C-alpha cells in the first residue's frame, strides 16, 4: 500500500499530532507539502509557492491578499499533479494553515483519509465569525466564500474523516454533515514525571501568543489567588505586541511573568514537572495536548470548560475544567495552597495520562487508512 501524506502546517498542536502519528504509523509514507510549511521528513516533496508577505502596507493589503490566494491555488494545482505522479493507494490528508481543509480535487479526495483537527472556525464558530472587522468584510468577502467552498468541497469528497475528540466530531457533523471517527492524541516519551524532588514554585501557562489561548486569564488569576507565585508563559513563536500586552496585565496584577519561546520538548517537560499547576484556558480548543502532556509530567491542570478540554481531565482528581473567568480560575488555584492536595492531584494526573498513547492513536489511524485502501 502506497501512502502519500499531504499537509501545510507549521509548528503547533496539529503539527505535533501529525508528527507523532507519523512516527508510530508503521507504514511507508511519502510526504508532500507546500513551501513554508514545516516538513516531517528530510526527503519531503516540497511544492514551491511565493507570498507577498505577512504584513504588507495597509493601502495595498487587499490586493496582496488576493494575489497570495491565487498563488496558493496555483501551488495546490501543482501539488495535485505531484501527488498523481506518485500514484498513491491512499492519501493521508492533514490541515492547511490557510484553508483548514487542504484543497484536493475529487479524484484525489476519493482515496483520502482526512484527519480534521477541527471544523473551520471562521465559518462555523459564531464568536469567530462575528469578530471580523466590519471594514474588511466586504473587500474580503469573495475570498472568504471561496476558501469556505474549497474547505467544504474537500471534506464532502474524502473517503473517511477522523478527529481528536467527541467535541470535534460533533462540530464536524454540525458543520459538514460528516461522521468523524474519534482518534484521540497521545503523549510522547519526553513527558514523564520527575524522578527526584522538584520545588513547584511557579505556575505555567502554555500556548500560542494569541488572546484566545487565555494567557491573560491565567495571569489575572495568578494575581487574585493568593499564592504569590510567578507565572511562566511558554509559546512556540514570539509576538512582541502580545508579550507587551501580557506584561502590562502582569504588572497590573502584581505577578512576575517570564516568557519562554520555542523551547524543546525536553525543556517543556522539565517546565511541566516543576510547575505547581499548568493552566490551559484556551477558547473552544478541539482537544488540548497541553493538558495531557502536563498531567503526564505529574502537573495538575486547570483548563477551560470549553471544546474538547473537559474530556482530558478527571474533575477534582487530576485538576478542573472551569469557566474562562479569572475569578473562577483563581478560586481553584487557591486550593493549591494545600501542598498535600497538590501532590495527590499530581500523582493522579500522571496515572490518568498513561491512557493517552501515540502508538494507540497511530494504530487507530492506520485502521482508517486501511479501510480506505480496502474500499
């Protein structure tokens, strides 16, 4: 069976999930991706694409956005040609950082197993749809309609759909009318409890430097809970404006904040191991690798009670899922003044996280891929 992996992802949760499943899949795979994505293999086939840049001058931004969109479509047509030449039996499709559902023409989609981490929020999440700026709605309306069409067309045409949580499966059904098989994520070998004594003298918040990840809520809660502990914010990429905003909130809240960018898995594991609590207060997160990785390292978690995050926590045993309100988070954080309770929660968290396995995740994905091959 010849498998071609198609994606257009940079570092982040979806890229980590794809990478870990790839390592454990146990089948020969050829990777095809667009230039600018982060390949998983040294011999990946990379389709070239050119962009005008992320921040063109405001006066010409609509023109450059449409030019970039046309360039993206042209690159995908070249990708389709490349994939056809490889003559795969099955295509394993993963998300596109621009389109969400990477565009595949019908003949290719018909032999595709698509791991859809989440439905396209800009089309199906009301809080995201209504957040677009009024002055950009009309100029970008045709492009948004086109990207929505391509996303829907791909999901409608693929042979099988898989996803990470019951929440995501429900959202995919609501958005696309497709049933998705739930294949949860796992925890890599880096993320294990510390072998010796750790001080647990800080709080930890992990996620991209964007407002929807909830770092600001974590900082405000840290200032209200009475623990008087610093907070460490870990993110995959820098964003000077967001760091400045979070720094201002930390100053107002009387909280010492440290920001760490692009740490290795080993460094992240050590940060989890030494954290009193890991906070992951993301808005409608489809699953939440941070939650299970932290628990695997023996860190109790406080997560938002939205999206798939509640599925990762045993309430009151390994942590809590709470409303995205600083007061509610602070009330749970205050409980960690009892260090015996914190240690008990950490031990239970580590035991609970043992169920999350990348080998199991990959085996279930392999079953989906093989079902497409047999069809």
